[in-house]
C-alpha cells in the first residue's frame, strides 16, 4: 500500500459524504455527482465509489462509476478484432472518474482506476467480461487512460478499452 493509499478509504457513495462541494474542473462530472449519481445507484444503473480522507470521511476527494455495457469487436484495431466474434462483447464501463482539484496530482486518479479494475476483474469470476471501457471527456483525460494501457476505439476516439487479460496478467 502506498503512503497516499494509507490516508484514504474507498467506499460506496451514500448520504454520509458531502457531494455539494465537489469540484474536479470538469463541470459535467461535478454535475453528475451532485445531481445524478444517487438516482443511478437507486435504479441500479451504476455503482458509484468515492475516495475519502480517513480523517475527514465526509469529504469526497474523488469518485468513479461502474456499469455493465457491451462493445463491438470491429471497433478495435483489426489485429485484435479478427480474434473475436461479431456479436457484442460483454464489458464493464467506468463511466466517470474524477479527482477533486484540491486532491489532484497525488496519485488518487491512479488509485481509483486500479480499484475499479480490481472490482471488474473480481466480477469476472461470475460473469463473462472481456474488457474495461472508459469514456474520456476530452483529449487530456484520454491521455490519462492511454498512460495506463487503454486503447481508443477507431470509430469513437474518446471511448477507450482495456482487455481484462492484460490486467490479470499484470497482477
Ligand atoms: C484525470 C484525473 C482523474 C487524474 O487524477 P490525478 O489524481 O490528478 O492523477 P494521479 O495523480 O493519480 O496521476 C497518476 C499518473 O497519471 C499521470 N497523469 C495525470 N493526469 C494525466 C493526464 N491528463 N494525461 C497523462 N497523464 C496524466 C500523472 O502524471 C501520474 O503519472 P506517474 O504515475 O508517472 O507519476 C484528474 O486530473 C481529473 O479528475 N481531471 C478532471 C476530470 C477528468 O478529466 N476525468 C477523466 C475521465 S473523464
């Protein structure tokens, strides 16, 4: 466990944490957390995980969402696409991932991404799951995911995937 990891906890979003002051620099992600996340949890459309400082557990330092989705093999680079069937492949979507501006550049984005991938790989014991998918909000966010091994779909440049074999091999 890194020294940063030791100072934070990752939990499900609940009424305990304060969503109102969260600000990551991307308005759409702030709005999602404040206005939509609780509804999505209630309707089982997404699970929302937050990272909080152990000393101030009501403060949301970052969050990510997980949902089931599917993807088309033909959207992957040709060399990989030809190894898979033409019907939709099961995948897990990390729909949003954000760190509050005050907490950025301390390693929390990496910790959240690793936590999301760990949970997705665990689900894979019970349900077929080919890849993790992320939706980058812009080119800068895309570069963050590329750094961790994600590849763009050629027909949706801000949507990226990571085959879970890659994650399990790295464990
Ligand atoms: C992108 C974001 C999640 C990164 O979180 P963070 O906590 O600042 O990132 P970390 O400190 O964990 O950085 C981990 C590594 O990624 C690198 N990194 C961070 N942001 C990066 C970016 N945009 N492009 C490329 N690399 C990036 C860091 O330099 C660091 O590299 P290192 O491990 O070699 O030192 C955060 O900046 C954020 O929430 N931005 C606004 C919302 C957003 O763009 N979300 C992305 C999904 S839409």
